[in-house]
């Protein structure tokens, strides 16, 4: 689902620009992200068609995905730029949210984002995410997020957004 969902995404195309190896490398990347979160109970799915992966405030990184050196270097560079731009303090972090394009428009992504937002609300914490897809900025703003910083890597624009806890 995520390989298809992110096939035209600016970040994934920056990380894995080779059309021939994109499916394999993106699957390895998303599998790594899933594996390091699933035991924490911070992954939500809908029928394998839509996935949200969150990091709780105390989550720790789980190593690097097994990728060729050039792709791993881009992953590390991107992560470094994003982590330097994230706001200080404790928050829930939406690391991945994607829906298989064959199921777009069913609001599965919104439902999964809401599940994580409820966890953040229960903890009295804000939610934070980043996107490099300009079309997603408006989607997240409509969900109550505000752009807190903008940065870039090799011409790739990155927006960091924060949603304050409600109430």
C-alpha cells in the first residue's frame, strides 16, 4: 500500500529516484519503519490499504534500513534535516500516513490520522509531522496543523507542521 501511495511523493522520489529499484527499496524502507513501530502499538491500518505510523514521545530510533549506500546516505541526510527542524519538547510524531491510490477518497487516511491525534490528546500533547508534498500542507492545515518551519534539502522543500492539543 505505501509503496503505491508514495510512488510520486517528492520525498520518496528523492530517496529512491531510480524507477527500476523504487518498488524494492521503498518496500524495504517502509518495512523498516513498520517493524520499529509495530511492537509499540503506534501503527494503525485499515484493511492493508491505508497505514499511519506514529512515534510516541518516548520512542527511540531502531537503526537503519538495509539499503544500498547511496540510498541510505539520502535517507540519513533527509532524517538529519528533518530532525534539526522539528520543534523542541514532547509530542506525538506522525512519521508516515499513506493510502493505496486505488482506495483514495474514502477518508481512510483521515480516520487513521484521527486515531493518532486521539492518543496525543489523551496525553495532552501536540502532534507534529513533516511533508514535502505541497498539496498535503492544506490537508494538514484543515486538520488543525500549522506550519512551524520550512526547510529544504537539495531543492526538496520540507514543511514541518504542529497541531496543538485541543482543550
